[in-house]
C-alpha cells in the first residue's frame, strides 16, 4: 500500500546502494558480495542496509522483474471499490496473498489497484476468487493487451 510517512534519512552509501541496484544485478554465486565490493562496503552491511530500507519503507520492494508470460504465468492489473471504513482491513487481506505485487490507493470509485502475478494463467482466476471470498467485494481484472517497457530509474 502506498502509505505516506516521514522520509527516513538516507546517507551517501544508502543513496549509492539504491542507484546501483536499479538494474544490472550480478548473476553469480555471490552477487551481494560483488555489489558490496563495487560500493566499497561489506556484504553484511549491504544486506543490513537493504533490510533497514525495506523495514522503514524507503524501499517498498527489492527483487527481480520477470516477464512472467515467458515463464508460463500471467500478470493482471486489478481493482476494487473498497468502502472507506473497510480500507485498512481489505488492504491487509489483499496484501496477504503472495500473488499480489503492487497495491495502491487511488482517488476514484475503484480506489484500490494492484497487480496479480501467478505461475499459470489459471492462477489468476483462483487468486481473484480468494480475494472476492475474503473481502466480499468484486474484483475488476484488466488483462494486459499490449506491453510497454519503461526503463525508469530514479536517482536517490
């Protein structure tokens, strides 16, 4: 969920870590050690800082981006119209599913938007059914019609 909180202070190493890890992560036996060496720090320090930035929501996610369809899976953009009084409850229910990637509040009748990613195309229907059963709300699913690649990198 996209929550607003006071920004955690970032030092120069935090900024260099964020900038370095937005692409080109090494594929090797010790990728974190390689990144740490390139940044002039230790693997333990790098991992501790990544965990701190995740815990404090400086980073909301750290992991690979896959073209799930090439692996036999499927992505779907989905939305819910959540009554305001239930927003926190429904957020917790939706975010508890491992298939849910990004989840954001929007100023619209459909006020909760999230991405479902499953290992198989049939997994989408199952995930939607679980969300609808848990929340009592209909899920509006918007399948991808066309793919756009935006190599967006944000400088910390």
